[in-house]
C-alpha cells in the first residue's frame, strides 16, 4: 500500500463516520436549545462559555499530549496494518463515542465529572471508589508529564523559552478576545503571528536551568494555571497550541498524499512482537495499552467531563468538539504510522523487521523516529528544511505535554473537591478550606512534583496503561447507563463496545500480572510488589464495576 491510499482511506473513514454515525449519536443524546452549564452556572472561573473553535483547541490540545505519537510509533512492532485497523475502528466505534457521551452526559449533569455521574446512574460506592482511583491516576500523570517536560527543557533549552512566550501570547490573545472584544478572526490572526514569533525567538534565545529548578517553576505554574479563570490562560493557550498541531497535521497530510511512497515497513510482523517489558506481547489484548490515546483513552473522559463540559456554549457544538476531537487525534496517530512506515526504513536499517523495538531505540525512541521520518517526508515532498521540521515535530510533544499537564492539575482539583463534597455539611470549615481552589490545586501539584523530583513515578508508571483503559471502560459503562436509563435508548452501540473493552482490559491485566510483573522481580522486587498490588486492586475494581452496572436500575 502507498502512503497516498492510506491517508485517503483515513480521511474517507473519518468523514463518513462523523457525518453518519456521529449524527446518530447526536439524535440519541437529543441535543436541544437548553442552556448549558457554562451559561447557566457561569462563575467567571471554571464555568465560562467559549467559542466552539477555541474550545475545540482546548479539548484537542488537552487530550492529545504525546501519547498519540508515542503509542502508534511503538505499535508498528506488530506491523502497520494491525496498528491502522485498531486506530480506525477503535476511534469511530469506541474512542469517539466514549469522548462525546462523556462530554454530553456531563453537560446534562451540571458539568459534573464522569465518576460523579457513575455514582448517580450506577451506585454511590462506584462514585467514591472511582473518584479516589481517578485522583491517584491524575497525580501520577502530573508527575509523569512534569518529568517529561523538565527533561525536555534541560535537553533543549530553546523549548522553555518558546513555551513561556506562547503562554504570554495566550494571555494577550485572551485579553483581545474577552476584554477588548476584538473580532474573532482578527484576534486569531494576531495570535498565530505571536505563536510563530515565539517559535523563532525560542530558537535564538535558549534558557538553561537544572531539572530541579524546572520542577519548582512547573510546580508554581500548574497551581496558578489550575486556579485562575479558564478564559485568562487555558482557553487561549490551548487554542494557540491547537493551531500548531493542526498546521503540522495539514502539512504532513499533504506531504503523504502527494508523496506516493510505498509503506516500506512490514504490513504484519507477528502476533507476539516484543513490545512490553521485553516480552513477547500478544496484539490482543495488549494493543489498547500501547496505542492508547491514538484510538481510545479513559483520560479523555476526565477532560470531557472536567473542563470541556464547563465551557460548552451550545449543546449542538458537542459533536464537533467531542466526537470530532477524537477523530482528529486518530488522524494524527494515522499520520504517525504512515510516516514511519513510509520513511522510517531509511533510519532503521535491516533491524526494522526482525527487532523493531530495539531499532527505534537507536534513533531516539518513538519520538526520535517520528521526528526524523516526518522531517524526511516534508523535505522530499514539499522541499521544506529538515531541521525546521524536526523542531516542529519535537515541539508537538513538549508543547502538548505542557498543555496536558496543567489541565490534569485542574482536573485533580475538581476531583479532590468532589471527594470531599460529603463533608460540606458535617465539617463546613474544613470543607471550605480543602475545597478552596488554590488549596485544592496545590495538593495534587505538591504530590505530583514530589514524585517527579524523586523519580518514584517511574516505579508506578508501568501500571498506567491498564489504569487508563480501565477508566475508559468505566466511562463507557456510565455512558451506556446514561443512554439507557436517562435517554431511554437501547444503548447497544455503547454497551457492546464497553463490554468488549472491559473484557480486553481484564485479560490484559491478567496477562501483564503473570507475564510482565515477574520480570520486575529480577531487577526491582519492590517495584514488582507495588505494580502487582496495583494490578490486583484494579482487577477487583473492574469486577466490582461490572457487578454494579448490571445490578443498577438507573
């Protein structure tokens, strides 16, 4: 297959499903002219209605992160065909459905989180257990993304200069949009100009600091970013970031359509490629743990029901932002697979087919091989400078890691407030203190940065893939309960994917427990016991979830 056919197929599939299946979901939800929480509960801090394109930028930038680049690049170990099939069908039948219904369910429940809704529609204990589990995952994400961003800043001093100039540009853009009330398209043009200028100035004015210094700066930043009104920084900054990624997507898509290059990596290698922990990893059930956000991700439900639902101006915009945002991320993952399959062999050599995982390590890992292949594709097809394109590809990863980082800390604030909600009447003074937005932002930031400073997050990280997809299964069951009990729909188009994902995640956890965890015993027995304990706890939660769902009556 050529790159042209692969990209054309992806565009055709996504366009058709958005128009047909997306509209079917919209009819099931029954969007109308009712006021959204952003309008009805406006508070000028978290509940602030946003222009649909600005909100798409926030939602897309927050859910994207680095995962839709890293995961698909690793999944090529099984071959480009199974990777593309999982991305495409996972997108349209599971991931995009999950994201859209998580958003709309939250909109119908005053912007509450998916775990809060689960407590209403399934069982109360589901909410509390789910909320504590989500808080743990969010702290782990704060630690992981802080560490990633800090290491990038140390290795590439031009990146922090660019990112902080983009933050300054976003604040100016927010003032143009919300205070001066400048015309949207004119303000956007000024914002894009400032974005380009920030990238240029970052390259000529690098800023160097130690990893520990960056952790302190990031700590202060994410507390402020998670506490101030969304229209001051979050909305305009994510909107600018989305332009950066959209530009790269369009550029890459055009290059691959007109390159007519054969996909040189194998279409299929083996069902049991060495992917996770150096072990022979079966494509099913492990594939959701690897590709993750590129196809479906539980973290998306937290963003959709956490920040996005509180900014949705009209219910009719939900499909464009929720379903459309996931399809756009799927296209990014598609582009990653096609670019590496077409131009990666030149950098991977003869080891690509026999031991792909080791081969990409030699060229900088998943991000390294994508950056090199992407730059080569643009250079050969559009004759743009390789070095500039490599910087663009690397900037994607760091910029969206930073975006996801402060969104994650804001989500942790929301989650902490919901956990302590029952104490509002029993301990009013303590409740007011712990749920203060500055305090509730500082707690997860402190825990996350401490994990990042000590490196302890890396001990827990191997459990994240299972935790993330377990979140997706819980969110899908909650969405199914919403359609069946509230919307009075049959809900099979959500229930069947939820059951499939639940089975897949359960089997994956069993496989990981008995195949991968024992390998940690040789190098780090403490890590093996911790990871094993987490997986056992998640498996018990997974069983409890399915029991509670089928016992619930809405």
